[in-house]
């Protein structure tokens, strides 16, 4: 079978590799000058930064994890996770509920008291079932943990009110912490959360883009970069795919591009589909890379819920992932800021974002040396936001597109918040059928 794959991000190149291994003919169309999508890395001034946000290699899914590790071969190092939350000037163990003993005493009491009060009230049936994400946070963790960390952090990263977000993506995914773990955490007995991330891999050289390069190696000659698809035309025995004035015939089309990009290629999409697509919410991301002389804390990455330090919601320390991503005597910090077109961040220049970030890093005590590199990378499509109308809108769109005959695979094509391993799992699930 002859397949056209729209988009050359992680999902697109993995689809191409696995379909070709099964004997299919594949062509990948990527409008940018190189593949990778959000899994791109840039080498500048002797530093290597993941320009689409920090990525690491881990998964509960052993098949996916083995795939990623095997394609990288020897170009990977293993690290123990050491993740923190920067809260009121202190490094708090992540996840927050496992680091309660690190909190100021008033906050510690607030968190544990409200957790237990809420637990009792829930078990007595005195708390209504949550209707949105914010209510789910309070229902699961209590008022203290909700207000000290989870609500402010989530509203910062999603750039959207949590009471207007759906709870469906958390239901059954994140359980209520056992009361014994909360008590242990409060009195300083070690407890661990998210143990599947306790050990992770990262490429020694080339940043996370090395994973994409390794996956695409067997299908490199099937990838067309700098090629934007302008129209998809359904014909009696397949599809015509148009890139400018040129067209090529295919049996099947798989889209890995955002739905907002796909629909204009389908000229006959009904108005209700266009409206539903226009109501889907997503965030853009600005990634500020900073290289400086000196050392960073021995931390893998860090969450920053408070706005007083800066607009960034997460900091990662790539020079703690690999010794090869920064020049000798230098360290690397990557700050991530989510935004939407028209808001304050979208209107800031790169120079303003760099200055804003460096100022925050200095006030936090993270950056103490001479800055020798700084850059900003922006990606329009970064995070899927599950608003309360999400389930209704996505069903309308998926049903129509898939009935029309276009297969949807990957993060922004399925419009699901998928990490790297989730994208690869979506590919495996799809290719297993062929």
C-alpha cells in the first residue's frame, strides 16, 4: 500500500519507519526545513538545547521504552531523576505531596489538615463529585495542596482557568495519594511518586533530536522537507496530495499535523466541523535557552508555580542530562513559557523574554555566572488544553475526518496530550492493524 504521511515530527517519522518495515511504500511531507516537530534541538555557541521544550526518555510502556532506547543504540546516558518544585524560595521534593516536610510549617499544617478533612468528608459523601479540573484537584488533594501548588501551577502551565477545564483526562489516571503516604511525607519519611520517571535516558550528543534522526535513518529518502501540502483530494481509488502545483496519488493518507492545519486542506469540510475545530484550545510555547559560566544545582528539572519569579512554569537543566551539551566550565538552563496569541507573552520580543528569564534565574539564585548564550524558540502548537467543551468538539471533528477517510495519529492530529512515548504508542497501535 502507498501511504502519504502529513508531518515529519516524532509521530510522522515513526509511522514511516514502521510502515516501511511492514513492506509499505511511504512518503513523508514536512513543511519545515528539517523533521522533528517539538523534538528539535539546536546547537549554538557550543551548547545544545531542545528548542521545543525539555524532553527525556522514559515510559511505563516497556515496548515503547525499548524501541526508543534501541534506536539510539550507544548514544544515550542514564540519569536518576532529581526533580524539585521552587516554592517560596525553597526546593520542595516533587511531586508536591511527597515533599510536604520541606514546606514552611504553616503551609505543612494547612496541606495535611485540609487533606485529612477532605478525605473524611469525601468518604462520608459530603463532597459532590467534581465537575471540572479545579474541583477534581480539591476533591483529590484537599484545599491545602490545591491552593499552595496544584491550582497555581496548572493555571500557569495551561494558561487557562482550571475551573473551565475538563476533568476527564485526570479521572482514573491520578489516584488520591494514600493517607499513610501523606503522613509519612509530612513527618519526613521518604515516599516516592511517579516512580516510572525515577530513572531516565537522554542522548549523549545531539539533544532529543538525535532520537528523531535515529528513527528516520531507514526512511530518510522517503522524507520531503520544505514541502507544504496545500490540498487533499479524495478520488475513486485513493487520494491526490497537492504540494503547490504538483500532485501525487496515494492509497491512504495519515495526518499527524494539527487539526487546524489539516481542515483547510479538505475544501469541503462542513461549517459545523470548522466551528468545532475553531473552539479547540491549545497553547503555544516560548523556550528560552540560557548558557552561562558556572554550575547549576544538581536538579533534573524544576516546576515554578509562583509568578513572582517569572512567567516560566518549568526549568530544566540539560547540562545535568548530558556532559556533552555545554562547553567545559559552562552550564545550561532551559525555561519554558506557555502563551496564546494576543496575550502579554506573545507581544514580548525575544530580547524582552531573555531579559525577563535571566532576571528571574538570578533572583532565584540559579544563575550566578556570566551569560555566554541566550536564545528564544517559539512553537505555535505545543500543548492541548482540555476545556470543558473538549469532548463534544473533538468527537464531532474526529468522526467526520475519519469517516472522510483521513487517518489521525499523534498529539495534535488526535488532539490529545501525548508525551513522546504516547505518540509512539499511538503509532504502534495504528501500524499493528496493517
